[in-house]
C-alpha cells in the first residue's frame, strides 16, 4: 500500500517543530512520503538529512497547494479529525485500498475536507496532538509492522536497557560521502590491522576501546572524498561531525596523519594551527595501522627508509618510536601482526 501524508496549514513561524514531528512520525511509521502546503526548505533539508543518516527512501515536498493536489490524487483520501468515525469501526475497510492520502491539519481546516475525504477518521473524541493521531492511525493501518521495518541507513539505534548503542554502516558512510572503491578497500585493510593491534594490546592487559578503533580506522580517510592532500584529515573530521559521530572518532580521524603532526608542522602544511599528533591509544593504533597499510601491509623498517628519503630523518624516528611503543603495549612486534594478515 502507498501512503502519503498531506500536512495542511503549516505556519513557518509557529509550526516548524510540530510539522517536523509529523514528518518524522510519517517516515518512522511506514508512510512513503509527506507533502506540505507551505514552502519550507529548512524542514525539507532536515528530513533529507534524517534519510541520509538513518536510511529509507521517504520523500518530502513542500509548497504544494491542497486543492490541485487532491484533485490529481488517484487513490482514497483519509482525513484525521476529532469529528470523524471511530478508527476501529473503519480501519479494516481502509486497509483494502492500495493508495491513501492522509490529511493532517495544523489548524481549522476548510469544510471542503470533510466532503472531499473518503474517510473522516477520529482517533478518540478528545483534543490531543495531530502527531499522536497520525502515529496511532499508521499503527492501526499496518498492524504494527512499522516496528520491524528496516531502513538500511548509515546508522542504526540498537535497543538496550541503559546507555546509547548505535551500529554504523561504515562502508555505506564512505560511499555516501563519495569515497572511491580504492579508498574504501584501503580503509578496510587499515581497520583489520588496527583491530588486531587493539586485540593484542587488550590481551596483554592493556585498556583500549576496540569499537572506537574499528570506527576510526574505517572512517579515517573519509575526507579523501573531497581531497587526497593532507587537508583530508580536516575534511574527514568535519564529515564525522556532520554525521554526529562521537568526539573520540572525530579525534582519531583528525590525528591519524603520519606518526604525528605538531603545531609547527601543521602551519607549514597549511593546516589550521594546532597539534594533530595522536594522543590516545586508539588514535595511535589507527595512525600506525594506516602507516603500515598501502595496497597491502609493509614493514616498519621498509617504511622508515622511505620516509627518511622523502620527508626526513625526524619523521622516520617518530614512526619508529610509535611502532616500538605499540609493540611493547601489545607484547608482540606490530610487524608480526601485519605479516600474519598479509599471509
């Protein structure tokens, strides 16, 4: 069944929040889209961002006059009103239709709505919210099937008793940002090595947030969707913030450049002036996993020689120092971990 919600009487100054909630409920409870009578680009943009992050193909259109839209509609029209028939008396008949337009008003609606509508439906006969009315109607309409609907977004909230648990689709996030398949494959390789290093450190009684390591490693090069220069660490951090990722992940992305970029080096490279050196264990793991990963895995000795020739002895020494630090924490040479993955 195709279901479209029509929001009537939207007033930009007064109804921005409530109309946004009508749209969010329509999307979450299984409608295909929403049409709003008054043009409001901010609401359109907000709902499109929700689609980008949480998934689904819910559409939104605003600035559409009701009379012409209703006349062109080739399905049945349901008007949610306190003065209609009880929902439990008419819902089974409504379910038999293939296409529904559901009118949700924000103020007194034209009397024509009662005549035009095929069904005037009441969700109770007491004053309450139009958001609640739409939610209950949609729940009745699809027998609660919306509870199990999959949206396939870049993030999914996982129900839990306490705290906040979010599952991210990192590959989809990279593709949505515009990263090439080569960059995505590199991120996968870096994540494999980074997670193995983190596990080794944890096994050696070290404390490390493995989930943050995986997330940071998978997304460390998301900024390459815009540039392959050193500014990709800044662009990547910005993209992560826009996706409302935790600060810990943003920091991993911004601090993964080489074996550490201090404030003086940042100025020379044209970066906003601050220290971009990896500080936390998670940042160090991802930075070094990235160092040891190209199209495949390479040894630190091989890389140090290349760095000394290309960017100087100091950079090579930083690299070796980071390698030794992580190897001690892991209780095993990081080259050994990379070699196992390579084989």
